[in-house]
C-alpha cells in the first residue's frame, strides 16, 4: 500500500512538472506578451522596457527556472494586468468554483445512481433504453447552450432563480445543474453496468436463496458492490467538472477560477493562465490518486495487497 | 438482434446520413446566400411562429441573414471539424496506444505517462490559449482540438492491442516470421479497428461540441462563418426578446451530437466493441 502510494505520488509530481513545462513553453511561444501589455501602438523602446521589467528578455530556461523556483515557495508571480499577486487572485476566485463543482458532483450522484439502478433492474426493457437515451442526450447537449436555455426558462420566464452571479446561494443552482451534465452520463452508465454484473453475481443468488426481499438484495448486496467504482470515478469526474467550469462561469457571469482564466487568456495575462493550468493539473492528479485510493480502500480484494 | 436493440443504430445512422447529405449538398439547397445581410428584415421569426414567412423558413438573424442557409453551412462546418479532428487524434492516439500495448514494458510506461499528462491538462483552457496565441481560424481550431483529443483513442487502442497480441493468430504471424510492422499493420490493427470506430464517433461528437464552446467563448471559428456555436454566441444578446435565435442552432447542434453518439452506441452493440472510458 505504501509503495503504491509513493509510486503514484512520484508519478503525479512528474505529470504536474510536464504539464507545467508544456504550459510555460506554450505561453512564451508567441513573442507578443509585451506588445499585449503595452498596446499595439507602443514604441519599440516602450515594449523593450516592459520586457525588461517583467524579465521577458532573459533566455527561456532561466525564466522557467525562476518562475518554477518561486512557485515552489508559493509565489506564483504578479498578474501582468491586475497588478495583484496571482496567488491572491486564485485564492479569491477558487472557492467559488470549488463550491460550484461540489454542488454539481452532488447533483450528478443524486441523479445518476437511482437512474442507473433502475436501468439495470429493468435491463433490456424500454425503460432501460429510455434511460440510456437520456444519458446520451445529456452528453450531446452543449453546456453553454443548456445554460442559456435554463436562464430563459427559470430566470426570465419563471423568475425562480437569478440569471447571473453568485451573490446568493440560489445563484449556484442553475450553473451546478449544467455542470452536473458533464458527469451524469458516465456515472449513470457505470452504475448500470455495475448493477447488471452484481445482480448476476453468486452472492446475489445466495441472498435470493435465503429469501431476502428484493429491496434488501438490491440496496444492501448488489448496490454496495456496484457503488464502489462509481464512488471512485466521482473524484475523477469532479476534476473534469472543475476543468469544464470555464464555459459555465462565462455564461452565468460567475467570477470563479474558470472565468479568471478566460479573462486572462483574452488579455494575454500569462502568469495567471499558467497558474490556473498548474492548479487544474494538481487538482486532477490529486483527485485521480484519491480515486485510486478510494477504489483500493473500498474493495477488500485490493485492500489486502 | 431484436428491433429495439437495433433502434439506436437506425436512428443514429439516419441522423448521421442526413448530416452528411446536408454537408455535401447543403449549399445547393440553401434558399439564400448565408452571408448576405438584409438589415431591413432582422429577426424575421421562423415560419411556424406568428409573423414568420415561408421566404425564410427558419427566420433571419440579427443582421437579416437567412437562418436556414446559415444552419446548413453550419452543419457542414461542424462535420468538417469533427472529421478532421478525429482523423488527426485517431492517428496520434492509435499510434501511441498500439505501440504501448504491443511492446509493453518501459515503452508502455512512457505511453501511460503521456496519457496521464494529457488528462491532467485542462482541455478547454489550453485550447483557448492556443487559439488566442495562433489566431482563430477554422484550420487552427481543427488542429488544436485534434492535437488535444487523442487520449480516448490511446487508452482503447492500448487495451485492445494487449488483448489481441495474446491470441493465436498473432503468435502464428510471429512464427511465420512476419516483421513487427507487418504484425501490427496486418494482424493487430484490423482486429482492433472496430473499437476505434466506436471511439471515433464519441470523439467526433465531443470535438463538435468543444469547437462550439470555443466559438461561444470568442476563440473559435471567426465570424462571419456560420459555425453553430458562433451563431448561438452572436444571438445570445437577443435571446430575451426572441428565444428562437439561440434555440434553433442549439437544437441542431444537440441533434447532430446525439445522432453521432447514438450511431456509435448502435455500432458498439453491433460490432461488440468497448466504449472506452
């Protein structure tokens, strides 16, 4: 177990480092950072001055090592445009996205588990096919469009929920619903296939032979086993949800980390973009490890090793 | 196979065929030029709403351009994006996956590592950054998505290859003295291709939706090209007064992605392939 943990820690660190280098190279690949800041009409001297101020005139490896060294100490540099520390920008924006992501994964679990179980219990029937089609349709809906439609329906026509911002908790509801669509199809399918396998397993047959009620068989025996991979995968799905928050935050004008990144990309503010990419990579690696760990802890067959 | 199980393949196949026909013949069917503006006739409602006319069956947009003509071209652009990206990502992902699965050992570890790195990259942020840096055009969008969206191909090709190389006919090919390349191209690839086709349909739908999202965020296919995502983005300022301006292109996008997914699902059942993740 310890070896397994150390191995995935090392691998995760390597993955983050690679992503970091790649994002750094990408952001410096275009030589126009200083022009972006100075504006298109700036004189060559002004541009050179900005380049010097920001250290952009040094060789790339030097810039990278400098940045990575500071980042390791928690100093992610200053935003080119906001004149604020990147770390403080991130710490003000991230909690919003995190709350949104947690709510979305919660909705996804609440929707996907019962639907998946239902589809499995009525496997091969019209109900099963209908639920499968709903999952496919959920996969086909573009998030930004769904957001706009929900704004029209629930925000304008019914006036139930706010259409932008997260000043109150109600503001989180619509964007979280949209984000939950990222995870629902995958979790639904996984629940269904897990339940189908579980219901055919020997221990369920034994439970039936003992004369247990159908409800007890489904919930206590089959579901417990089918739920393990779903729980494990929900951590990875949370990573995808957070990564997909950009679009939803722009639609609902929520100033979370995705919105910050989108704004920064559009203005060429690369210290912020790099930091956000690094943050997402860290989160993804962390959640993947968490998912493997949960899978191992929940499954006694794996736990022993 | 019962007809209910064949239904996804039939409906999905119908939608995909229709989309392909629109992509090929759409410009011939279009009642108007998709780029001609007519500011005197902005926001003509579609024919089924009050005030609509059969002259513009799907209405006109904020610049008076015929919506149907733009939608027809939009479907073509979406399919173009979907096909190009899938070919590119399929080449990258399949090569990586087959190499990892075939050779195993440290080569496989490297492949797994590359896949992990790709998964750790926030797809949409990196795509936005690339398009911002390089400048938005249809080609840039297709290349960017194609270069990023290969991980499912790699994962599926790798696991399918690992299964195939344990089978007798691969051993027979080795015994017959076939070269590695010959075994990979002649024995492995033909026997994993049905998995890859299913992955291709999933990724194609994802690529189309991703391109639409990029357009929506302002870093996708540039105007005045009528990509479906851009049509929604341009019309969203008017959606409170005329909701159909975003409803129509959104529904077209949904049906297209749904049809491709359904087709893939039907193919998977018919071919007995895995779905990947």
